[in-house]
C-alpha cells in the first residue's frame, strides 16, 4: 500500500502559458507582434545580423506598462534570432489640438480638455502610436 500522503503536484504548465497568466494579455500579445516583426526583419539579411536593440515607439494612450513589455520581450526573444537584445521603449505623449482656439499641446494632466481655453473640443492628434522604430545591429566590418 502506498501511503496516502498528499503531495502537491508540480505544475507542468509550459512557460508561455504561465507568462500569459502573470501578464496582462495585452502587453504579451503586442510584444509577440513586435518580436515577430523583428525576427522577420532579421531574416531578410544573410547572414543574419546580431541584434543589439529594438526600439519601439508607444503612445501613452496605448496604456501599456513598459515593465511588462520589457519582461515579455525578454521571454519571447529567448531562443530566437533576437535573443539577448534589449527593448528600448520610446514613449510619446498624448498631444491634443483645440478646435476652438487652435492650442496644441500635451494632454493628460488637465484631463482631455484644451490646456489654454478649457474647451472640451480638443482633438487628439498624437498618442496612439505603436510601431517599430528601428533595430540596432552589431556593426560588421564586411560592409
Ligand atoms: Zn482651446
């Protein structure tokens, strides 16, 4: 007879699934898209260059948490062509333009109204950015 001792089972959940549970899915999915584009870009070159940095531009309206993105990036690039590279996040402020007075400036601190005349007719003209800005690769003497 095997003694009926309850030993908690070790989770054999794959790492990716665990990450999805820990992270908000939003950052995880966006980071997967970034990593996919980066790898696709690297694969265009022969030989594949060593990637040092990936720069992404993210508008604050995206409400992404940079730390989560960094952590997701680190994990998603493991054992890929982008392994060991650093994610550089360039955050863009939310810029609004007032329809009433023509004021243009950063929004946020004073809500989504005009920073000058207080009108609520300001349009958001920047802050939704989300794109891969550039890749920094290791310099090669061959070229
Ligand atoms: Zn105004």
